[in-house]
C-alpha cells in the first residue's frame, strides 16, 4: 500500500533525529486516541485481531501535523529544517506535489529562522523544482534565482549544477530549447567536475529530451544511453522509470511501436512499484499514444483515461493537458467532433496558461487536423499557421515541415 510506504519512509527520516522510542510512543498515542474517537462515535468494527496493530497513516494530515509538532518540540531549528526537507522529498518521489511544496516551505521558514544560508538555498531549490512541475514558472524562477545566488557565494558547485538543471527544464517546458541546451550543458559540466554520477545522468537525460524535441533523434539516443549507465550504477529506480518513458517517446517519434511499448511497460512497472503517480500517468499516456497510432482506439481510450486520473491526483498540469489532447484525438477519430474540439481546446488553454509552447503547438496542430476532418479548410489553415509558428519558436524542425505540408495540401484544395 502506498500509505504504508510513505508512513514507513517518513518515520525513517524522523527517527534519524528523534529517538526511536519517542517516535514509537507517539504512534501508540495516535492509535489510542483514534480508538477512543471510534468508541465515542459508536463505531462498530471488527478491529485488529490479536497480535496485529491497527495502522496509522502519516498521509493523514492530523497525524503528520502531530509528528511535525513533536519535531518542533524536541529538535533544534536546523534539525527541523532537515526533517522537513526529507519529508518533502518523500512526498515528491510519490508525486504528492502539494504536500512536498508545503514541507519545503516549512523547511525554508526554519532555514530563515536560524539564518543558515545553505538550508535556505536548498529549500528554495527544492520548492523551485516543485513549482516547475506545477508549471508555475515565475515562482520557480524566483526561488531558483535566489538559490543560485547563494550557492554561487558558497561555491557549492554540485548544488549549483542542480539549479542550472532545473532552470534548463523550465526553459525546455516553455519551448525555449536553445536556452535549455545551454543550461543542461552547464549543469552536466558542473556534475562531471564534482563527480556526481547520478546528477550527470539527469542532465544527460534532459539533453536527450531536448534533442528529441528538435528532431535530432540519434543524438537523443546517445544521451539516453549514457544516462542509463549513470542511473543503473546508482540504482536510481525513479530516474530509470523516467528514462524508459523518454526512450519510449523517442521510439514513438520514429514510429517504432514495439520498442516504444516495451519502454513504456518498463517505465510503468518501475513507477508502479514506487507508487509514483506522475510517472505512472506518463507511462500510460505514452502507451495510449502508441495504440492510437496503431488504430486501437478502445485500448488507447482506456489508457488515456487512466492517465488523466493519475495526473489529477498528482497535480501534474503538463501531463493533464497532454492527456486531454490525446483524448481529443481519439474522439476525432471516432467522428465525435464536438467532444474532440472540447478536449483539444481545453488542452490548448492549459498549455497557453502555463506557457508550454511546444505542447500548445501540438494542440494547435491537432485542432487543425480536426478542422480539416470537418471540411473547414480555411479555419484549418489558420490553425496550422499558428502551429507552424509555435513549432518554429521551439526549434521543432520536423514538426514545422509536417505542418507546412498540411498547409500546402489545404491551399491546393482551396484554389
């Protein structure tokens, strides 16, 4: 169960600072108070059998608040900051971005309270990454910019590389691929200089994603393979799950479906074992794309619906917008044009709101295809022109060519 995994991991962090006996006593008190409340409300339940203990979930806000209070009462400010950072990391790994943001904000408050620059920079960097995942670019840039200044002053090159890497992700998500490559390359140099193998793998993977966007598929594969060696060396299952998804997208771009599905399955298996909802959603969305291209609409529809559920619970806006686009494409193929239009325009709206230019371009393209199917050629041309300009901005050369071919074909028909 995910809640059991989260609880065990949070307790593991806290026990590094509070003695195990103190934490165990608190958990017993929580179980006792919960039993008393059930009794007062006349709840009738079989209860645990002899020898068993009723589980207490730290995914429950009240229980977590009690644990945090315990830390505040018994630990120094610096230690509270470290505990909050650790708990935030646990929530981040499991795709609980709202709760991760809350923990990092608490950590920042403790860092500022004790005046420790390193903790302040760390909390801002980690919160900046969460803002990035939520497509809150301005807030992410603000946190990362302040973190960057502090790490430069402290000459913390490995940490500075992590900031550069997240900034590169921000630019890539917004379609500014040239800047993204620049930041990822700087991050890679810093990680290699400080011999941070795992983080070097992250920068390599991000470079591969960027090269995939601009259609340089061979360079993308080279960077993915280098990243895979880094992750396997360190046993980083989350990153391996993410990498398998990206390799699947590379194969999908080249329409090599068997290999794409194999990579998406590998990604889902790993992310499911980790209960990372964001990555589970991405794996299902990748498979939905593959089955759509293979014209298996029922399977594609089932997979994309599951992906939407994962993205909604994890707060993954970028993935949600992409899933809506796929659902619109499926309804378009089913000749359910009005529903298709609703999904595609919702995808476009979200991508525009979060300034994701690449995904907005893709939404425009699919709306253009929809208008073509509806025999609205003039409207289709106008929409494809918007898609073409957006693809040009992000340097997606293959997509620019594909879109121009559509425009040319429609113009020929309207002569």
